[in-house]
C-alpha cells in the first residue's frame, strides 16, 4: 500500500508539472482579444485587434477581463479532466476528492 501511495504521489507531481507547462488561450469579442496563460495562471501574452484600440476604454478593459476569465475557466476544465483520469484508478470513498 505504501508503494502504491508513493506511485500515486509521483503521478500527481508529474501531472502538476504537465499542467504548469500548458498554455491556454482565452478569447473575447469574437476573438478580437486573446490572452494566453500558463498552468500557473500567469499571463504570457495578450493580443488586441488594432481596430479596438480607438474604441471605448471601458469596453476594451471588459474584453481583456473576459478573455482572461475565459482562459482561467478553460484551464480549470483541463485541470479537472486531468485529475479525473488519475483519480479513476483509485478506490477512494465516495465524495472524497484530490487534491485536498
């Protein structure tokens, strides 16, 4: 059982490293604003369609926020998907989720 726990810990660490290296693209305004984040929720780049630069400042700020939030939601879904695959091999009691 200890061996299985060590194996699971190694698998979890590998999954966390893979997730940290992901690059997720969030979009808003029909793709006119794009934000790229990594698995550590760090913004890597932002691309704003040039024609938006002359638009309303508040609208542009809202589009940037929406694109970032889209990327965060996509990252959350990918993370849940990754961990669901790992957890399916464990015989955990109902309702118990990892990581804690």
